[in-house]
C-alpha cells in the first residue's frame, strides 16, 4: 500500500476553538454517532485552566455542527466518582447497544487515569454506570453488541512515561465487573507503532470480522508521532486478530495535523459507517482541533488481510 485509503475533508479542520460558544483553550478527540437524522459529536474541550469536559455538537450534514452553549459532562460531584475525575473527563467514545448510547471516557484525577462508562438514551440525561479499569488504563472502547451473553471491552493499560502500552480485551456480564482479560495486540520494536498502541473507535462489524481502528505511537528525537492503523478481529472470538494493516493508514501530513498544542497527532475517537459503505472518521489534530476524513470500508478490510 503506497497511499492512504482516507480522503480528508477539503475544509478541515471542521471544528476549532473559535467555533466553541464559550472561552476555551482547545477542542479535540470527539466521539461520534448517528442519533435519528442527526450526526452527534461529543467534543473534548479543554477549558482555560487546562481541565477537560465534554460538550455536544449536532449536524444535519456531518460537517457543519451546532455546538451547545454549555458543557454536557463535567467532573462529577458524586463522592464515588469525583476523586477520580477531579482533573477532568477526556477522550469519549460512543457505542450503541439496543437503543442505548454507552459513553466510555477517561477519568483523570490525582491518582492517575482510568476508564469509565455511562449511558444516555436521548443525549439529554447522562447517567454514570461504573469505572471499568484501575489506574493507569485508558483508550476504552466497548463492542456494539454482546457476544456469548457478555459485554466486551478493549483497553490500554500502561504506556505512560515511556512504559510499555499494549491493547487488551476484557469481558463482563453487567458492565460493572470485568475479567478474563488478555492481550489483544502488542507493538513491535522499530516500527511505526513501536512506542505504544491504543484503540481508537468502537469496533465496526463487517462480514469478514470486527474492524478495529487503533493508534500507534512512534517516539522520535523531537517527540511522538501518532498515526492510525486497522485490525480485523474474529466475529465470534474477538480476541483473535485475523489480520492488520502492515503500515499506518492515516498519519499527520497536513499543517493542521502537524502544528498545534501537541504536534504530529491524528487521534480518532469516533467513526460512522454510512449506508454506502463509506466510513466518516472524526479525529483530533495536534490536540488543537477536529478534522474529518472518509474511506471505503472494504478497502480498509482488504488492507488488513494483505
């Protein structure tokens, strides 16, 4: 493969901090889904104090978004959750199961980062369910259906301060108690993802298997580079990786992907599969703004099986 299967939207980035209707430092790493006839983005917004919260944006055409005038999910005041969210809530993903929209996110507090999950049915009321990881563990994505009567979760323990960071898979009967954890994917020394890996968006079901986008980090003398790969997981035994892209399929090439608060970063948290087989991927760029790119799902599946 000598080209990216993704085509960037020609007006990228689609959301910048100047589009947010209240003061903020940056906007990036948005979850995405369809709700009725609308496209929904759940934006990670960093306030002027450096603390992140989540705000809703809506669109009829997938690129022009109306952004709410105030945050939707902020640090909880519930004593069960507050100590672990005290420094903010970050990097959401949205998974739909039986008409319920489950939102996984990273809770950041004085004891480290950990994964959490909540739910909504109307993008009005949000209810927290539980923390789903201990510290330090993030990049939490939930499969869009139960398999063998179990919920399935992908996480990334570690990866901080130069430590190893691999992708793991876990199972639960009730979204609260998780176990049977095992390694799913590990990074290979010397490659484009030699620093660490992490799941990007919830798996997408195809006839060939579960399509999982993941980010890989390469550490260089001038900093990290975040790029995107894809893997195909077995439909009935998702701990089995049937294939993965040998090269990254989206990397920071444009100026808005290379210049920002954290340079050289493309970081998807949301993707929507349209009826025509095209994927619309929403991704954070340099921890500064949000961009969108499209690709044919069958082409990406083929790349995983080469």
